C-alpha cells in the first residue's frame, strides 16, 4: 500500500493559514489561561484556612483547571500523535496542514 499525504490539496491556500492561526491562538491563549486559573485556585486552596466550604470550592476549581490544562496539552499534541500513528499504518499528514 502506498503512503498518501492527507491534506496536500490545502497547501498554499487559506486553509493552511487558518490551521496555523487557530493552533497558534489556542496555544497562545489556552496555556497561559489554564496556568493562571490553576495558580489562582491553588492560592485559593492555600488561603482557605481550614474552612471546609472554601477548601471544597478551591479543590473543585483546581481539578477543573487542571482538566482544562490537560485538554489544552492533549489538543496541542494530538496532531503529532495522529501523524505518528498514521505513518505506521500507511498515511500521513502533509507538512502544510501540520500545525507545529
């Protein structure tokens, strides 16, 4: 079976530009926002001073912000993981549609 490059028809078009802009914006906005929310919820947990309601709320916020951070990391790594898996079974993404 011959290896085919998926997305090679988009090279040099607006789709190529849109992919790089969307992934760049996702990385530029998603990572700092997730880190800020993680830090803020961690500080809130430390400042709860034994109040169970504040601890539970801060713990919930910390879990949600860490989940968001994980989703951002997974979304940024997914194209590379899919590309590596695809190359093993006979297809790959074209260089112009790979975001990073």
